[in-house]
RNA sequence: GUGGGCGUAGCUCAGUUGGUUAGAGCGCCAGGUUGUGGUCCUGGAGGUCGCGGGUUCGACCCCCGUCGCUCACCCCA
């Protein structure tokens, strides 16, 4: 033992163990199921990338790129960053490997941002998401948004809303930003303390400000949604109509400006009404038609969606949804072995080979103690292997869920065990 | 980066105006005779009172610092 203080998980990170990890497993498995049904395949890319992937990807000026990245140098003096989000790495991989399009990938990944943690916000959090590269068909926008919508519905969430907006493409947005800049320049002194000085750097950010003074100004400001070019307008209308056709309710939110610079045209966000406080976005995404080029690839359109696992779990709790995620994985059998040695180990090996989930006690505990553990394990059956059973080539089988704590049990020959188990454990 | 609240056993928390060996519930372990789970009963293990300094005859308690947790701003998932 050393006399230095014990190690702890770094600030803003956390361990997921026991019943918590069972919920994570369920959540990720559910999302994977959705992704597969929508034709996505899993993409696994490095947790760290050349820092330029993110700086050029999400924008040098973005909050995240400027001060929230975990940047480090390796021994070869290369500068890397831990991924702060999931899209840029997949786009980098897309450019590098040039796969056939449309390229549809899903991911489950940690994401790192150096910020002060609070409810629903961590330095390492985890995201589930999808990306589609190589098509600007508005129907893919509908597909991505609906995947998210259906996923949230399937989890049992009810108190959430879908907000949607269009950022236009590069040209019509530039024209609009000029218009907005002109408007803001006339009202700069009415903005909140922060934006009174910074509005010029990123005028769009002011639209997203919750300060009442900024809101008062932007209430009358020109909105991008009203200044889209014909193509962008048409794209947006088709997306909205497509959602309506699926019975998905999306409210247009002209102020919706997402944090990364790469967005164009469709942007959307799912906000929970069950979460208190400001961290109420449980998922979001949008189209990023210029990103591939930005990272050095051929002009290729793309769209993606990401959702924070920690926030989803918070939301599930807030809505009181326990569902399938509360339960521990079921154990079929608990082996109570009082003889020790190899006999129990061999039996376990055979049971597991047959596909049963089986656990046991260790350290030569008493039978009573092992029975207690069997009970707590939640297993359906206990198999008892003692000196008597061993000598007779038998095993005692006991139903742990009969509700009767007496001695209802039977001795079966080991040669008949699997046939009996197949019958016994099949009936739920 | 800024501000508020909080750090006592694995967990949730008590701890009287500063006063002997710091407590409870839950959890854990072991027993309640011959090889058997729940409930019940008995016993046990487990704490540098976050850490460092100061005040005091004496500090879990008061003061300062520090670290951590937490909530909010900002930004986002």
C-alpha cells in the first residue's frame, strides 16, 4: 500500500457498474437494433484524431474547438485531440476510405469536452448516433430524424419535443448573416453584456441566447428561415412534409442554431420537458453538406444525429420509465458446490457450453451460505453438487422461484440433466 | 473560466453550547446442531470524521487553505 491518497476517476467522469451498466447495455442494444433496421452498420474510429480534424470540422471559432478540447502531443510531436463529438471522425474515415455511397454508419462512443460538469454534463460523456454520407435526398433527412424519434418513443419517453430549422446552404446563409449583422449593428447596445461585444464574430449565436435582452432584440430580427433560397426552401418543405406523413410532429424553431459550424440546411434537436435546468437537449443533429470538403474530400453531402446516453438515462429516470432497463440480466442456474475441486468446474463448463447462464460461489463457502447467494443471484434453478451427488453421478435440482422455501427438490442423474433442463428452463 | 451548497462506515444519514473508547439503518460476513434460500434472532468485521494547517487543556464540531462532489452561469449531448 502506498501512503498517497487513493486514485479517483477524473473530474467529470464516472464509472458505470452493476445495475447501471445493465441499463446501459439495454440502451445501447436497443439503439443498435434500430440502426440495423434502418440499414446502418457500426463504425469504429479512433478515439483521438489529428487536432485539425476537429478544428476544421466543427469550426475554429466554436466554443468546443476553442477551449473545450482535450489536446495532447504524442512522442512524435504530433498534436491530437480526444474526440469532442462523433461526426468529424467518421467524415475523416469516409474521405480516407472512399466507400460507396450512400454510406450509413452508426456509433456508440465516449466524447470528451473540458468544461465544468453539472447535471447532465460531463467531461467524458457517451453518444449514440448515426451518419449518412453521399446523398442530399430530403428523404434521408426524414429517415434520420424518424430513427431518432422512434428510438426515443421505443425507450418509453413521452415528454419530449422535436424542433427543426434550416440553416440554408453556404450562399443563402452568407446573404442572411449579412442581413442579420446589419440588423444587430443597429441594436448592439440592447444586447446582453456578453453579446454586446461579441455579436459581430458569430451573429448566429445571438439568436440562441436565452438572455431576455437578446431575446427582445432577436424577436424582431430577420430570420434565416424566411430568407432561404428556393432550393433550400424546397428541401426544407419536403423534409417537413415527410415527417408529417410519418405522423411525426416537428415544430419549426427559427432560433435553433446548433453549436458546430458545419451545419447546413436541416438542423434539429430533441428537447425533454422532463429534465429541469438547461441541459435538456437529449439529441440533435442536422445536415452538413460542406463538411467533407472542409476536411479535404470531394463535395459530398451528409447528415447525422447524436444523442447523449447520460442524458437519456436522466430523462428516463425523470419520466419514471424503468421498463426493460431496470432488470439485471437473468441468470438461469446457480451452482452450489460443496465438494470443491474440478467436478463443479466441469459441470459449469458443460452447462455454459449448452448456452445456459450459470454462476457459482467461490472460496469454499458453506452450503447455507451458497444457498443464500443462489437466492440473491436471482437464478431460476439451483443445482446442488455435494458428496452424495458426486458419488451417485447425480445432481440435486431445486426451483428457487417456487415461493416455497421448503425442500421441494429432486435428484437427477447427470446423464439426464440436459434433457431435463431443456424442458424445465424452456417454460417461462 | 465565474458563483452557491456540501464532504462522518460500502450506501443513506445522526452526532446535543467544542469534552472520555464516533453511532444508527441498510448492505456485508458468521452462527441459530446432522448438507439447503425468504422472514426472524444473535454475534462480527468495517471509519486517516476528504486532506493540510491554525485556535484551544481538549476539535467531527470553530477559523484559514486545499482537494473533491454537487448545482447554476456559459456552452452543449
